[in-house]
C-alpha cells in the first residue's frame, strides 16, 4: 500500500514538473546525495556556526539538478 501511495505521489510530482518520471527520480536521488555530501562536509569541518553555510551549499547543489533535485532539497 505504501508503495502504491509513493508511486501516485511521484506521478503527480512528475506531471507537475513536466519531466519524465525516471529523470525526476534520478534528480531527486542526486539532490539527496548533494545534501548528504554537504552534511558530511559539515561534520568533518566541525566548526561552530558553519552549519548555515553547509545547508545552503547542499540546497544550492541539489536545486541545480532540476525539478527532482529542488524537490529533494525542499523535503530534506
């Protein structure tokens, strides 16, 4: 049932984004990877107050990937 709900939501997102579902998922996965990479870099830097920079960098990198990446940045 959860898979069906996910597929329906994904199809609605793809329809509103004017892109193929495969491309949307690929962009979303890449955007999630960008966010994870920024988080790992933030943990490695271990500097107080730098979290806003790394969050902004992750959002920027993810959003540049396209509609799927922008969606991933918004959700994460």
